[in-house]
C-alpha cells in the first residue's frame, strides 16, 4: 500500500473522527452532550457510548489515535478484508464502552471520550497477524509488537486499579479484548498456526478476569 493509498473505509473513519472532534473542540455544549458520562448513560442516554468515541480531548489526542489507526488498520484490512475490519473497529468501540460502564457503573460522575478503545482493538488485531513487527517505545526503543501489546494491557490493569490519571484504561482493555476475540473468530486458523502468540496475548485478559473474579479490581 502506498503512502497515499488509504482504504476508503479507513479514510471515512478518520474523517468522521476529525469532523466530530473539531466540532467538540469549539462547542463545549456539543462536547458535553455526546461524551461518555455514566450518570447520563444510566439515565437512558446510551447513544453516548457510541458518540463519545468520535470526540477527543485536544488535537494531540486526535492525531495520536488517528496515526495509530493509519499505521495498523491496513494490516487488518489486508488480512481480513474491509467488513471484518469494520467489525473489529466498531466491535472494539462498543466493547470499550461496555467494559467502562461495567467497571464504573456506580461512579455517576465518570466521563470519557476518544477512539482509543476502537483503535486499541485494531492494534491488538494487527499484532495477532504481525506479532514480530517492531514498535518504538517512547519513539526510540524498538520492541516486538506482541511484547508491546502484553505490556500495554498489563499497564492498563495497573491504571484501572490505581485510578490516578484521566486515561480511559478500561476502554482500552475492552477494545483489546474485542479486537482479539473478533479477529480469532474471523481467522480461527491462527489457533493452530500461531498458537503461542494467541496464548501469550490472552494472558493479560485472563489476569483481568481473575482479578475481577476475586474482587481485586
């Protein structure tokens, strides 16, 4: 794929995120109407679980998410096709919001925005297909993609427990789970051809559910 040869499905997602986010940057009423807010969602405004994923805190937040999507979405599209890619993206988006609501359902003040859940789902899907691709930690330290994916989710578990920042760790984790499961459902051959990576990438997911089962989250 050439540098300007962007699949139309990916381009439309980037455009939609950019337009909605730009509107939110300049219209705070619009921003607060469509952001994820637990109290509002529980009061019946479930649309926020979807619309919040097209809003971003600032241009840097938007650019970071869209660049990540730009680099990793083509791997998923090339391996699975356009419709399965859209299933990964939007399935991860919804899963991120659902997991966030599950873990924060009693925190009526809790708010979140951003495409990170959907983007991390695509990232985790891409890692399944290309686990040895080099990613650059802090833009300098090259590490295999699968180590980055595992480390990222372990850090997300830490962030979910610590609750010391404003990062939507729960949405990231929900997106990763959906990206992982939807990809394996679309490409079940990886259970045989890439068994070790399938197992390794499942470790943080298993840890999360074990911690939740024993009320450690």
